[in-house]
């Protein structure tokens, strides 16, 4: 089964896709409406070492239709979603969202950025 994952950051890079999944992922440009990118500090030192920085962009829910995050809706197998879960820091939660195109996709949000 194929799942959609909305990436606004590092998972869009072909080199990381090859490293994590062993292949280049298929995807299409899309937009997450009602969110803005905010810089957050990652506390997980393993992820900081792996990514090379403690500061990462993460979508923050605003609910404002004029706010948006551009990215890519990637097609992943169930196994690859599990691999993406293992890659992301422990403070991230995978949340199901509807993109501007109407496509339903998972997105990783820091627990401090979840919609209230």
C-alpha cells in the first residue's frame, strides 16, 4: 500500500531519500494551508548529530487560510513510512492532513506545534 507524506524539509533531498529508502521517491509539489514554518530546537542529540544541526523548521498550525507551507507530497510504502518514523526525532508526531490539492498526506509536526 502507498501512503503520502508531505515533506517541507530534508526528506525532499534525493541524497537523503537514497540513504533512508534506497531509492529516489516519487512526489509532487503541494501546499499545506493554515500553517507557517517556525524554527524549533531539537533536543534529541542523536538526531542533532545525524542532521548536523539542532535548529529545524517545523510547521506551526495557525488556522489562517493565508498561511501556508510549500513542499512535496511523497509516495511511500508502509515500510518506508516506518523508516521515516525512525528517522524523525522523538518529539515529532505524524499527523494526517489535507493538502491544497485535496490530497490526504501525513506530515511530521513537533509536539509543541500540534493544532489545539
